[in-house]
C-alpha cells in the first residue's frame, strides 16, 4: 500500500514538473516576442525621427529668408523677456 502512495506522489510531482516546464516555456516565448516588438518599435521610431530631421533640413533650406526672420524674432523675444526679468529684480 505504501508503494502506491509513493507511486502517486511521484506521478503528481512529475506532472507538476511538466506543467511548470510548459508554463516556463510559454513565459520565455512571450518575453522573446515582447523583445521583438520593442526592437521593431524602436527601429520605426528611429526611422521616423531621421525622416523628420531630413524633411526639416530640406524645408529650412528651401525657405532661407523665413528661417532667418523667425530665428531673429525668437531671439529678440527671448532677449526682451530676459531683459524684462532682470529689470524687475
């Protein structure tokens, strides 16, 4: 009789080990898939940023006068605000 208890216990432990192995394999597969998705998203983000930078550079080169005018206006505005803030103190 004690032999059947030992056999049942051994079978239960073996089944639990098989289930744990399957679950662990599924977790590893899910992590691998997640890493692949993150790498793909990072590559797409990098490509989009590079494309945006290239388009911006070309747009600035096409509209040189407007670029200079906007840069001057922004600098003047920042300078005026900085001067006003220093005058207040």
